C-alpha cells in the first residue's frame, strides 16, 4: 500500500532517477534491436526496486547497505547469511529471528538486509515499529493493518519503546494477539529490541516469549556502536551530510538487477 506520503516519495524518486537519466532521455526504456521491442533502462530497474523498498517501509538509510558492508561480528553475519540462503524454507515454515542487544550493534540493519533480500525474491515485506502497530490498532487504521497483514515477512522493531500505562496489559495482549495471528498464517517474523530475553519476558510475559521460542531463533548481539563507527570523524560527518544522494551505487544497482531477474523468471514461469 502506498500512503500519500509514500506516493510523494515515489514520485520524487522517479524525477531524480528516471526523468533525469541521460541514457534513455527520461523515458526509462531503450529501443531494442527487434522491431517494436524495448528494454528497461538501468534507471527504471533501480527505480522499480527502490519503489518496492518504499512500499515495504525500508528506510533509505539502509538502501545502500549490504551484509558485506556491515561491521558486525562474523557469528551474526553467518546467522543472517544462512537465513537468507534458506529464505524459501524459512518462509514456508514461518520461522523468524529475534535480535536482542544495545543500540548500534546492527539489529535493525540485519533486519533491513534480510528484508531487502526478501523483496528481491518477490516476497511482500513490511517494516514498522511496535509503536506504529499499536497506534494503527488503537485508532483502527484498517488500511495500515491490512497492509501489514499482506506481508510474508514482518519486520517489527523497537519492542522496548512502547508506552504502557501502569497496571494495563493492553500492549501485552496486542503484541501477543499480533504474533499469534502472524504465526497462525505462517508469516516469518523478525523482531528487534534493546531488552534482554529476561526483560522481554518481564515486560511481555512468559507466554509471548514461549510463543517466540517456538518459531524464532534468538540472536543476542553485542559490540561497539556500529552507528557511530560508520559515521567516522567530524569532517567525514559533514561531508556525508551535505553530499548528493546517489541512487546508482554498485550495491543498489546489483540488488535491483537481481530483483529484475527474479521478476523475469517468475513471469516466464
């Protein structure tokens, strides 16, 4: 689903990527050798891929991120890599991951990398925070809830940042019901939280943790703040802040081409 905000972003991307392309003259297509045959220009392929990322709520901070670029522990990389390699089976079984650890160790980045790979393979993906979901549920934003329900891979972030009134089990029940609904439909759920497994149990109850244990692998992450590390020194931060956005980086183009190939194979099949 494209909300008005998402659609504005998509239009902006088309202007920046396709309409400014000198190779195809802004049309997004290049005439082929056969009469009447045209092929998509690289700009259109990249645009279609980034459009899918916008639809999935994958933040632009992660568009140019790949597993090889992540400076996280090799053990965590191996888990993410194995999950991606066995994605079809993970989706079929409805298996997911729960990333636990402090800020900046790569929890959201790991989810984003997996989410992008799922999109490339033609799965529906939705990233959102628990606060987003609780707000949509409380205000009965059916279009948002239905959009989430259409996803194959659910990326649920910031489980530790939802306000809960003292003595109220509303959030707890909302989370438990949501997870049960996802697992009943064999969706693959990826979660991220700053809490430890014990704190997760204290705040959401042993029943919810037990439910996660049956379908998800808990990945306890630690290490230095990855977010600070990739920013570097002040001069690098300033240059990075003011530099133009490049949507045609090798990482983005390679991922876009793989998605194009997947769609072509699906269409032929």
